C-alpha cells in the first residue's frame, strides 16, 4: 500500500474516539444538526473493520464519495498527488469506456477519476462550486472515460454521476435563493447530461417533499410552472416533478414507501391549504399509485378505487396549470374512459397550452394502447400535429411511443415522410441535445431512414446513448464516425 494512502488512514483512525460523542450529541440535538452531519456521525462511528477498508484507492474513493465529508478533502488531495502523474500519462491512450477486465490494466486512470468524483461531489454537496471546479475540469479534459470499479465486476461511469451532482447543486442553490424561475439548461455536454437533468429535477422535488420543506417546495413548483422550464432536450420540468410524486427508488417500492409520500403530500396540503400544486400532487400521486398496483397484480377494484378518487379530486382543482390537463388525461385513461370523453380535455388543454408537449405525449400513450380504434386515432393525431407546424411535438410523441415499445402497433398506419419531417423539426427546435438526437437517430434507423439518422447524429462520436443503442452499437459508431464539429460554446455549463 502506498505511504500516501496509509498516512491519511492513520489520521482518520486517530479521530475515531470522538465519533461516539458526536453520535450521542446528534441524538440530543437532532433537530438542530443538518441531516448530513447526523448521517456522517452514524457512518463514521463504526469501528475500522466495519467500514470499507482503504486497501486500494478505489475503496478509498468510494468511502470518501459516500461520506461526502469536507474533512476528507486533504486525504483526497494526498491520494491524487500519488496517482495523477501515472494517470495523466495513461489518459492519452484511453478513448472510450472500457470493460471491468480491461480497466484493471489501467487502474491509475480510473483511480484518479474516482477520487476526483468524490472530491467534486463533496464540494458541490456543500455548495462550494469554486473548489469543485479544478476536479471537474480534470475529469472533463483528462479522465472523461474514468470509471468506479466494483468488486462484483460492475462499473459506474464517473461523468454520469458528476452530471447528476452538478445539476442537483444548481437546482438546490436556485431553490435556496428562490430564483428557480430564472434558471435554464444550456446545451448538453455529453450523453449523460439530458437524463441527469431529469433525474436531478425529480429528486429535488421529492427530497424537499420528504423533508417537509414546504416553502422551498412551493417555490419550486410555482416557479417552474411560471417559467415553463425545459431540459435541453425539450422535457418539461413541470411534468417531471408532477410525475415524481412517488417513491424515489423504483426498485424498492413498498406500501410503506408509498404511504410516506402520501403522508408528506397531506402535510403539504395542511400547511398550504390554498396551494393548487399540493392538491395536484395528490391527484398525480393517486395515478402513479394506481399504475404501480396495476403493474404489480393489484386487484381491479383497488386500482379503480384509487383512480376514481383522483378524478374526484380533480373536480375541485382550478385549471391554472397545464399539469391539470396532463393529470386529468392520465386518470381518465387508467379508468378506461372512452376517447370521446378524453378528447375534449386534450383539445381544451392544447388550446390553452399549445407548446406543452406532455399533453400530446400522454394522449398518444393512452390511444396507442386502446386497440385498433385507438391506434388509428393516434396516427391521425400525429399527422394533424405535423401539418399544423407542430413537428417537434410530433417527434416527442413518437419518441415516447417508440421507447414504450408501442411503435409496431401504429407503424403500418404512419406516413414515414411525415415521421421524417417531424424528426427534422425536432432537431431544429432542440439543437443542443445529444440525447434527443441519439433517440431520434435510433427511431430513424428503425423505420428504415438510415441516411436521416446519419444527418442528425453527425458529430456525435462517443456521445450517443449506449443503453438505447445496445445491440446496435456498430451502427451508432458508423453513423457518428465523423469528427465532432466545433460548437459555439464548447465549455457551456449548467448555470443560474
């Protein structure tokens, strides 16, 4: 083990005797201490053999990352001094992400990236953007393909995690300063930017809800509603936070987790009895819960009871947000309301909020799953939107239908020239999204328009979505093989 790693560990262990006292204090003053201080105290009060061993820099980086404790920054800097010289020499040879096995031959490169991520996250978590900047710059310029390497041969891409923390930091700062209505998302820097913008928006809403921080929650919802904030790929932040009214961890959803969210919404309503979004949040929660039950073999009676309750709530909520129409259509669809009942809600919503893409997307989802008649209606809506200069909206509908696996149901009814025009319109409307271009390029390949895919994915070398293109990576490589052209602002950051 390098001396530079052993010494920081010795300093860490020398302070262990203080941790039980801090834990005891945290139980007495839990209302005063910030949650992260309590969490750190509980973790670090464990004995040395219970914590992750610092037997290598990957283990140390994972410990520092999970601790996100500023007192470890000095240890991170010491470790970086020992590994950066070798890691920097390796950086010129690594041009893409590697397998776990290959990465073992270039450990210094990946160790440096993992430590830099831990340092950047620690600083960003406490809002110290200036101190995080050098670590972020090194990841961007020297270690863009660094990975965290787990013992079970899984990997985590450093840039993927970094993007999430950058956007969370920006959103949290905007909430704290009550300037959410002034923020925007500039162009995506890589293939991770778009998905992490959405995840950060979602998590900021749910975490504030679970904390009971009602003032910030109200500001977040109302400011996003007024500003019409969108991600760089055209996803509406309002739709994201409404859809986030459910447990965060999609893999560990339990009845108690669902009750926790519902109880938090009821507290929100109690503290803000006139809040429109507190009531809309409950209606959207009921839709999400009904959907959860339907996907997990819930009884039809229970699903109908929950969704009908949501429809009853909607009658008392003013129609002052596009989220009202979006939520109403969802509840109507899950309760099996006929198309002639859903269509007037959509038409009224589209008339009031013509640019609100989620309305068209959810309508398409409801019709495309509604049998032969529904699929015919969905195809007709797509054609109508395209002919009324709503090509971008048409493409967003098709994008969602494709990734839901429903494209084969309506593809025979589609005019492929209409689809191509819609794809081109979307790329013009949202030119700064790698994710959108990657998704629509895949859609173009699927419908047999490979030349179109090559046009819209030009210059996206190593910036296409690997999970979406799984099994067709060779096609993506071929379509994006041309060099990346210069951009107007190649160093653009997510900013206030």
